[in-house]
């Protein structure tokens, strides 16, 4: 193999949260890399920066600041939601012993990640996949939340901002159906986004979570139990981590008022995200299909 005399066209670094990576390099190389990623990973999110001046890419990765992005260079921050992680598992399994969920478990924190490493070493030594996976899941089970746990709700925006929607209490957890019911109580007054309905102290929200689903439904109630409406967020398939749930918000939402009226919000923002190259057209098509199904179901309920 011919050795390279100059620096590589791309520098790639894992993100600290292991939900993706960041890369910088020549614009042409970055564009080619981005095209390959988006052609193969339907729900991938790619945030891109260009510059004509020198500036540091925000963030420190593994204690090292990413190289300065200079004129003629570009940088990307890549997010791997649930479907992308599964596709990457398949690709990795072609070259290395890989348990199902490898990239997801790697993002679950040190304890789960270490258990994964040990399990895959056992698999590499010839142990039965069934036995290894069973032992692995038994080992990590205690790291995950259960009924009565308080968890975070990580609401990741397409631009990379992460909002924690507050601590939520797990009221019900059906493992067979991958269903979780969450409850949050609000301390402060305000207005419910989209619904434009007043939020009062001690109002509470009941959120229905189906792991792997493309939407999240939250119903709002007064402290006396009066229904104030529902807000349905369309997002990448929901994942459960030891600290809570996580998904990427895909901008478009559905509101349901107490009188039964249904409204769709911010559908144009979904289109704009594809136009800007943040997400793929395949993802837009899939989300719009989910949106139509939801609206139809709500209109006849």
C-alpha cells in the first residue's frame, strides 16, 4: 500500500457522548464522506460548518481540541439515531464479532460499554451467541431504570442542542411491549407550546413512550385532572438509556385540543432541514408518512 506523504484528507473523532462523531478536512473530502453517509443511513443527522477564516470547532473531544478548520476546509458533526446505529452494527459484524445493539450499548455509559467488550471477547473465543447475549443482558439489567425511577427526557434538536425536558417518573413499564408511561409535574406557570394553552403550577403531563417508535405523545392536565390537550412530537425512534430516554426532534408536531381539533405544526421546518442537508429526503418521506397516519388516526378517534 502506498504511504501518504501529506496529512490525511479527513480527521475523525468520536463525540464524547458516543452518539456519533465529528470530522474536519478538505471540503471535497467532507462532501464525499457526507454523501456516502446519507446514502446508507436513513435517519442520520449531519451538521456542517464552512469557513473562510480560521476558527476552532467548538468542543473538546477526548481531551483534544479538533484541529483548526482553515480556509478550504469544512467540518461536520454527525449524529447516529437508532436506525443508523443498527445499520452500523450490521456493517461492523462483517469484520468483527459484534453483538446486536453494539453502537447503542457503547453510548450507554462505561459500565454497559465494558460489559459489552467482555461479551464480544467471549463471542470471539467461540462462545455461543445465544448464551453470550443472555449473560450480557443479565449483567447490564441493573443499570436501567424501572417503575418508580426518575429519568431524563433528552430532546435533541437538529442543530445539535440538547434540551432536558425535566425529570419524569416512570409510572408503568411493559417490557414485552416496550411501553413506558411517564409523569411530570410542573412547578411554574407558562404556556404550552403549540396548544397556546395556559400552564399552571401543579399541572402534570402524562407521556406515552413506545421504544423504537417515531413519535412521543404527551397529554396535559390541571392538578384537578382536567384535560388541557395533547402534543405529539415526531422524532427519530426513541431509545432508552440508563439515564433516560433520547431521540432527535424532527421539527413537525401534532396538537390535539380538548374539543377534538387536530393541528399540524412546523411541517415546513422538516422540509427546510432536508434542503439544508441536515437530514435525508428518505427521512422526510418516512416522517410525512408517519404524520399522515397519525392525523388520520386522531381524526377518527
